[in-house]
C-alpha cells in the first residue's frame, strides 16, 4: 500500500492544523509498518526561506526511514491557486508516482487519481462567517463541497463537526467518521524545578490566567478581556502582594485590532502580557505555571488547548458551545461565550475555591487520558485498509 500525505500544514503552520498534522502523522508513521508513505509539501520558491517547521519533517524521516519526502517548489498560496482556484488538473501522482490512497489532513486534497481520506476540522467559515477572512471563506465554500464529494472517507474531529457537516452541507452521517485528535504525553503535570527556569526565561508573572491560541475574532478575546477586567482584589478577597495577570499566548492572526483596542479601552496594559507564539517545547510548562486556563471561543471543531491544559492539571473555564463540552466532559467549568459576567465568575470561582480546583484537576487528568494520538493513528490506519480492501466505496 502506498499512501501519499499532504504535509504542507505541518511545515508551515505553528498552531491549529499544523500541530494536528505533525502529531497525527508522526503517530501514523510509527504504527504504519508495511505501508509505504510519501509526504509531500509546498516548499516555497527555490531560494526562498524554508518553511518554519521543516525540521520536524526531517526528524520524522530520520525516525521512519521508509518514508519518502517530495517538496513541491511553490509556496502554499500559489499551489492552492493552481490546484483549487484555477483547477488546473495536475494530479499529485506526477510528483509522487502512483498512489493507492491520498490522505488530506487539511480540508482539501490536491487533484489525484487515488482514493482519498479527507479531514474536515470545522465549518467555522459557515457558522461564524463574520470571523473569517473573506477570501479564505470564499475558497472553502467552493473547495470543501468538491472535496467531500470525491472523498472515499470523511474524517471529522468531533461529533459536533460531524453534525455540522450533515446540517450545513447535507452530508449523510454514515459517510463521516469521528477520529478525535490526541494530547501528547509531554503535556502532564511538571515539578517546580522544571517550570521555574522557563518562567524566568519567558518573564512570566507569578500568578496568571492563561489563554493559548491565535489572536483572531473567533477566539472571543474582547469578551475575555472584559471578563478579566472585572476581576480585582475585592472580588478575590485577595490579600497577596503579587498582581494577577492575563497572559495571551498566540500569534496575531487576522482582524485582531479590536483585541488591542480593548486593552486600551479597559486600561489593562499593566495586567495583560502578550507572549506571541510559544514553542512546542515550552508550552507544557506554560500550562503548568498558570493558575487557570480560559478558552472562551465562539466555535471549535475540537479545541486542543483546553485538552492540553487538562492534561497538565490546570483548571479550565471554556465555552459551552460546539465541540468544547465534548472535549472537556465534566472536567471544566462551562460558560456562554457571549456572557462576560459568567466568564468572569468562572475564573473567580477557580481562583478562590481550592477544593473545586483539586476536583477539576483530578477530573481533567482522567479526561485527557481518553485522547491519545496513538489511538487516533490506529483509526486512520484502519481506514486505509478499509479503502484498500473495498470496505469503503
């Protein structure tokens, strides 16, 4: 069996689908004995800077020597234009050789003669179009239905996304299989001697509430800032000297200007710290150092950050919409994403109530154990064999 995998997101994107691709495909290669893999990716124009996560791909190849890599000498945007906007029928097999299966972990596969396994992470561009970049939303509105029509197997990250595919795109439920993402073993409770050097290096405060994710409208950060602004020493009955901070760990994405305007409007410059993107190696420590993790997103196809926080033993407040209750189970406090007071009260409860923190910490560790990349990879490989053996049309 020869499987081609589009690894473009894995070499270009730090968060979200990029991390999903790196983690899942690493686990698939580790369990895919007897399968021949070709990973291809948009490499950029010759002479341009390499993709930022190319080293991750190189490490994969070292660990799994039967894996072949095919760089395509075009940037991702240009390749997307050729394949999906202009619809130039250049099948990927011209570069990879014949494939039995094409695995597309980022919504849309390239032109191919092979049967395809396509992952749909969410339909946020349909559910919250006001939060999407118009050009990207237009592309997905056009390309995703075509990808679903040709897919041999459709993978969704959650039951919530599976239901959205049925509700919004009329995809039969029996065509969609849920394969949950996982949480890597490095996300776990860590001792102070591991955490404190990272705190000093990143200049993190002694006490902080943490958000991890791209700074963009769907993450609902303006309401988070408004909720955080309500938390003062009187609300916490707090006699400690060290100030409580909000740390936003994530790169600027799109339409982020209202977030910075809210920091100005609420006079939070001295209480909000912007970390920008956090390296994968530091992220478990940052979760461990936080008093509370908060994730007030308007909509998620899965939501890795709250799961990673649970795995680190950090109590979580998150939204009660889309897939988030499915991810956190009974191990987190839920609040309506549009209810600033409820978000604020949830954070205050976790900061004040030590017994609640302890209960959710134990529940969170147990909840996180249910999501492992090894299990995700086993399901993916089973689907490969279903396609090959004719179990899937």
